[in-house]
C-alpha cells in the first residue's frame, strides 16, 4: 500500500541519508548524484514499482534499471528500504567481496545488468520492454533512471528513437536533471523544455516535473502508467546534493563522499528506519512460442554455400526446435541472412535499423528475460557497439553476435566494410567465444551449439561461398578443429576464408613433395590447444593465416596455445598488414599475402629452414 | 559562375548517368542511392561550394563530406564534373589500385576522411567546422551529405547536439531522405516534419525541401549560407533511383548496379559532358597560436606522480612549444587531467561532454585541418568510439588518444570503469601506436613524441601515483623499453601499474638468490622486440604481467616478438582472468594475480622448471 506525501518525503530523506552513509563507509562513491534522485525513487518504490524483491525470478516483476549507475548509493539504499539487503550489507559498499560494487552489477539481485558506462541502461531497458510486449507478452513495466549528463550519449537517442517507433508504453524513463556534470554544467542545464522538445520529437510523451515535489512526481508516474501507445519520460528538475547546504547545487562535489557526513545526516534530520512493502506484480506466465520441430540444415560435401547463408538457415531452423531463440538485425538482414529467420519467424524477429548500439543493447535486454538472442550485422559494424559488448560481459549476459562480411575477402566494397579487428577486440572480452567456420556444415553445428554457450559468443561469417568440406556426421564443437589436409612437414593453421587457400597451398606443396597439415581452426577462442600443440610436435613449424589484422587474432591465439605447452615451433603469422583497397576478393587476398601463393611460399621457407 | 536551373537539371542528370556508368563498369556499387542526391549535389557544386579542386591543400577551401559514403558513384561523378578526375578514371571505380574505392577514402583528393560506416561523416564534419571557427578562424563552410538510414545512428544525434550547442553556422547538413533503406522503409519514411522536429529540437535550423527541385534547393542553400548563429540542415525529400522507372522508389534496388544501364542512360537523356567551374574560396590563412616556449615537465627520481597527471602537465607544456596541439575531453578532464591544458589554453581546449563518438570524431575532423589533437577520456569509454578509431585508421588520420583509469588498479569504482580490453582492441588497428608508461617521466617524453607520430596513437594512463624511476636524461622513445631491475635467471616484462609490482617481486626474488630482470615495456606497439629477445636469450624464461585481459595485450605482443625471432623461451602470461569487482587497488591487483606475490610465484616456478 502506498503512503502519504509526508511518508514519501521522509523516505526520500532516508535514501539521502543512507546514500551518504554508504559512501562515507566506502570512502568513495557518488552521494550527491544519488541525493538528487532520492525523491524520484521514494515515490517509485512506494506505490508504482511492482517487484517482488523476495522473488527476483518472478517473471511478472517490473524491472528497475539505474542507467546512471554511479547513483549506486541510492540504488543500494533503495534495496535496503525494500528489505532486499540489510543495513550491515549496505555498509559493505565498494569493499572487496561485497555484492554492492561501485556501480551496480547482477551480483546483487534483482539487478538485471551492469551499468556505469553511461547511456546503456536506457537502450537495454528498451530491449527488456520489447521482450515484455512481443516475447513474454506480460504487462511488467520497465523503469529506467537516467542522468542528465548521459543524455549527451548518442546511444540514448537510439533508445528514444527505437522505443518511440515501437510505441513502447511499458517503458518509463526518469531523467534526473540535476544540471551538474563531473566538471561543469551540462549542455542543457535546467532547460527542461529543451529535453522535453527533444524527447517528444522522438515520439515519446515527456512530462516536466519538480523532482523534489513528491506530489508532482506521483501525478507524473500515474500519467505515465495511464499512457497508452507511447513511452513516457519524466523530466525531473532536481538538485545535486539536495538537502545538504555544503554540496547542494554546487560544482566540484561529483563523485566523492561528503566531507562532513555526520553534519549532513543531522541536517537531513538524522537516520531513519522506514521500510516499504513494494507492490506485488499480478501473477503472470511468459508466453511460449510453438516449436514445430524439424532438423537443422545439413550440407552436402562439395556444395558451395556462404557461411552467412548457413547462419540464416540455421537460426531459422533452430527456432523450430527451441522456443527461446530470437533474432535481431541492424537493417542488413539480406546480407547477414537473418532474413531467413525473419521470413520464417516474423514474431521473433526484431528490426533494429542502423543503430548498432541499440541493436546489441536490445539483445542484452532480451537475454535478461531468458531469451536467447542472435544479433547480426556486418562484423565491421559490431565495433560500433564495442562498449556494449564489454559491459554485457560484466552483466554476465549470454547471447550470440553474428558478424558477416569479414575481412578483405568481401572485395569491392573496400576497407570501411571489412572487419579486420573484430576477432582481436571480441577475443579480449571476458568469457567470450569466438568462432569462424570455414564451411556451411560447420556453421550449422556451431550456430546451434551457441544457443547453450554461456557468455558472449561471436560467429564470424563470410560473404563468399566456400565448398563444404565437413561431412554431416563429423564432430564439430566449440573448442574443436579439423584437419583439412594431412601432413607432417609443416602445419598451416587457417580459419574461415583462408582455409580454402590453405588447402590449395597444401595441394601445391604436395606436388613439390612437401606434406603440409592444414588445421581448420574454426574455433578461435577457445582454440583447440591440443591440436595446435600436436601440429607443433609433429611438424615443428607452423604458418598461421587469417583475413584479419596481425594482432590479437588466430595467430596470437596459436602462440598463446603454444606458450601454455611444452612444444616449440617456428611460427609465421600471415595476416592483413596493410590497409586494403577495393578489388576482387581474389586480388585482395593475394595483395594481402594471405592467399594460397603466400601460404605456400611461407610454408616452403619454413620447411627449408633448419628447426 | 553559377548557371541557370536548366543547366543544373542537366547536371543532375549527368551525375545520375555517370553514377550508373561507373557502377556498371564496376559491376557493383550503389547507383540508386546516388541518383536520389544528384540534384542536391548539382546545385551545390554550381554556385555554393567554394573549393579549389586544382589545389586541394588550399586552406580556405570548403569541405564536402559524403557521410553516406555508399553514394560514392555520385561522389566520383561530382569529381568528374568539376574536372578533378577524368572519365577514364571514373570508370576505374572499385578496381584494384584505383583511387576510387568502393567507399570514399583520402586516397582521392580532396577527400578528407574515409566514410562508409554510417553516421560518421556528420560528427567528423562537426570537428572540421569547430576547427574552422575556433582554430583556423577561417570562413570555410563544411557541407555534409547524409543519408536518411544513418539518421538512426546515435552518433548523428551527438553531432546534431554538439553543433547545435556550439551554434556552428559554418556547417550545413544535407539529408537525402529517399525513404528506402537496404531491406525496407526507414523508420520515418518521408516524414520530413519528423526529421525537422528532431533536428530543430537540437538547436539547428531545418529546411524541408523537394530534393529534385533545383530552384527550391537553391533557395535552401542560400538560406543556409545566410543563417547566423546556428547550423542548418536541408531535409530533402528525394527518390531512390530517381529518373529510371525500373528502380525509382522501388525496394530491393539497394547496393547493386542497374540491370539495364544502357536503357537507364537513354531514359535519362543519354551521356552529357557538362563541366562546372566550382567557385574559388576567398584567400585566407589559418590562425596561428602563439607559442611562448618553455620546457616539458620533468620529474625527480622517486617522486610519486600519477601518469595521468603527467599527461595533463605535458600537453599543457607542449602547447607552449607547438601551436598545432589541441586537446579534447569527454567531460572527465579532472580525471584524465586534460584540465591542466584547459586552464592553460582555454582557446585550444574543447569540451565534448559525455559523447565519446563525437569526441573522437571531432579529433578526426581537427586533424583533417592539420591540427594535432590529444583526445582524452577513461580508457574504458574509448571503447564507445571503437568504430570511429577503426575508420580513422582508414582515413590515415593522425591523432592521440589518451585513456586514463585503466585496469583493476583503479579499485573501488568496479569493472564498468576498468579498461581491460583497450590494448587489445587498439593494438589491432592498422598503424596504431600503443604506449603505457609506468612513471611520469616516461609519460612526459612519450606524450611529446606522439605529436609527431603518424597514425593513431594510444597512451594508457594510470589513476594511482607511481614512483618516478626514469631519470630525466634517460632515453625514452616509441618502440623502446627500459630495464628496471637487472638479472638473468628469469625475465619479468611489465607495463604500467604492474612495473612496480614486478620490481617488488624482483627484489623479493633477489632475497632468495634469484636474479630477475625486469623489463619495463612502456611501448607495447611497437614493442622493443630486441629487448624482448635479449630477455629470452639471457634468461630463458619470461613472465609477462599486465593489468589487462590475457588476450591481445602485452603478453601477446611479447609472444609475437619472440615468434619473429630465433630465441625460444618459456613464457607465462599473468593477466586479469576473472571479472573484477570492487576493492582497494592492492586487493584487486592481488585478486587478479598480477601483483608482486603472483609475479614472484610465477617467476620462481619458471626458474625451478628445466628450460
């Protein structure tokens, strides 16, 4: 049951006091950025939020995301007010081992995702709201507390745009316009109208409100809840450090505990011990998609099929077997071939347009709700969302990224479209899986396996057709590899498009009496370390070849596998060492010295060199 | 001299015909996306653009950026119409060795930057316009042709926001609203009012216009040129494939040459050979900043100084010596210490707020004009602009990125603020330089050296103070290293914060009779391969230790240096292998097993292992 305005004002003061206390105990943190939003949160938890904190897994629960993750003292003070944590734990903030990290992470339930890199909470909230409406088909609401500084992030406007376009009336953004950034006033300061105009231009309803007037806040939330057909933003004028003269509305008070916490707490009327029974959600069960069954695609040996095509066919087939699989694309579905999914399962496909941050964020939001998203665009353009991928790992998120059109082998379109740093960047993400199949058969098996793979998975697909070399009954697995050509004079470790070139080189070397083993490293992380070491042991010399920059890709993965073992081998890395231009795929592979000619040359030289 | 409307209509048709011809000759490309904007460009080059194509280096030239880089057939057709290239070269489009790549790059003057990853041209144009107003102090105008699909990119709204806030009236965006994306209609379709509302909400003037009415376009450009105090967007309703029935306003015609180019050319009235004398700019000379001289900072041995502080002090001093140095920050200047520059040189400092894509894009734009930008934020948040860094390399851009607060050693703030993938991701960028000094003295020398370093440089700075171990007169250089502790039983290669830990470990090992060499790899790319190999030769075993993910960082750089040589060594990589939480820096370094304890353990084990 909601309380009266006096209670809510008191609750706001308690949230301020606890924000000060927890930051003081930590010796760091952002109390002033918490104090500005305290009244907004007090009214939210007392009568609007519907979240069973005793059962964070209740599928009908509302979601509360602190996009301004640095207001973690407030977030944890809320958790205490709703009895999700006790006061003792509140004071462990930022200490080693505490669930209350400097910025919220899912280590403390019911936190959905890690925030703290600004501009991510709202786009992820859009993904959760999309899941609520189109997948779960449950009436839960997504509340996102946003800062005003983060309104400068383009990703916020991707979120406003997408939510406005979808008319997500189950999403409410609460903008804490406290005017002050880390070093200066924000661009808009307290120009609430400026925010309202921008937000409304993107199809939302925007309500300007005094963020310290609990009655006005109540009215705004009620209006948000009653609004149909469009999302609502509460644009709240607030004061940083509200209620404590030494810091209220003062510059230079960002991101530090108060100098005199005792005095500040006294000024706020002292500690309180109010607790709130947060409203329970109406019971509800998530929608279940029908799974008619069927088979994964299989490809005949020797068929020429692009791995991107196999990707599309496989996710479409997989969704017939698994109700949890969904697909999202950045308006290139006829290139990535997620169009096959879209056509087969339009109710589980989401067009995210050319907005890669929102694309990935929507995937993160949907996996919060237990869905298994396959998120596709050109591999080069996943770099646009790299910070979202980084943060998703901290969120312990589980989803699949599919990047097509990798490397110089795309040909004429030129370097802007060629992913050459994708393996390096995603391989460095904690707990990631990085795959690059060389044929359609491998692709089908790996794409299916990724549905059960924890963490962030990346599958790199090819524009060009490649011949199917993997038999339907062959073992293909994450962490595996296959020998595409037998030999023990020299090993060639290839991946993706270069596998074909490696086989051609091996055939040419065989004509000259050199027996080259070709290892198809379709799994780059984890790499098949045993197969790599066996290659070193048996062959003594290794050529690695990849359509990628020399740093951080297959070559480095091979060196790492060798370093971790006892085998020694000469390793020559072939990779793309100059900025490519346009040309045919063959010309560009040749120019980059990663084609059969270059591989055969490098292998020949290694064989001629005494080990 | 500008021509009449009939000429301009004819010129528009010529640009269409040439766009079709060049795509047909290439067998690929985006003629329909070119045809929609042909009239817009015809009017622009005939009377509005002021650009001496015979002298692309004329500092008074206007700038024309194709943010929709896939309209390269139109761009190159414009270059032919202004006699910058001839018809023969026009037909080399997308062929190996041609300057006319699939998407524009600076290989063909006067192209400023590579485009083709959507949503980048406008933010870079903002940077050029900022340079025009605040650095060069020249009246050149920046014209940016934007697509409507790319209006979905958040980076576009960072650009609208920043340009609106700065009131950049030397910037004109031309939005080619042809309604159709790659696979479907855009979110707004032909809702010109929707674009106008959004753009105006960000402080611009927006003019809706029929993009095929040359007289209306003329009026709109004239109004843009006459507008003071705010940037102007021309929101032009156009048709994709305009003028050719088979493709005009049709879905499914994106990114492919026309089926019947001959027929299409006939339908457009055949080939033409109009040429345009583009208006010359008024002569002008860029502003020169005064350089009072002075010294770079120097630090006494044993002083405790954070490298981020040395960064700020050095760029501030460097600007007294070099008039080309400018600084930009993402509203964390008191953390990165670019505030030292801001205070000393407010006329060369640019506050970019929490909008990292626009932050980096502004740096790219300023270096187009010959300035040397130092661009800073938390290293973790540079990941937000990773696609801009990738594209900047293709633009052959030269600037410095400074990322502070790297790794677990920042402590309490937790993983969202900890860059752990930055070295890997930036090391994979073509031609990049990656540095991580361990002390203030190194920082000062390296920051100064980077002003003359080609390509994209990244310097990773530390939150915590570290002791100065490098003497003022020591040689510190890109590609260098220093031995911080002598020994030949085992080598420890460290960088940044781990150098201190490595020295502590070496001292502890010395107590046990083990002589450890500590190599300070302050230059990670290029790494001092000779010093690494000498360590392998002399010591036989190497421990690498970094406050970074295990993949793609220092450890991999060391393995790569060894692979390229004849020396063999056991290498153990110490790196951050679990997602960190909050804690003190010491606790987190210990927990990640990259502190002195872990290093000494690893070294001890290696020494005990037979080589």
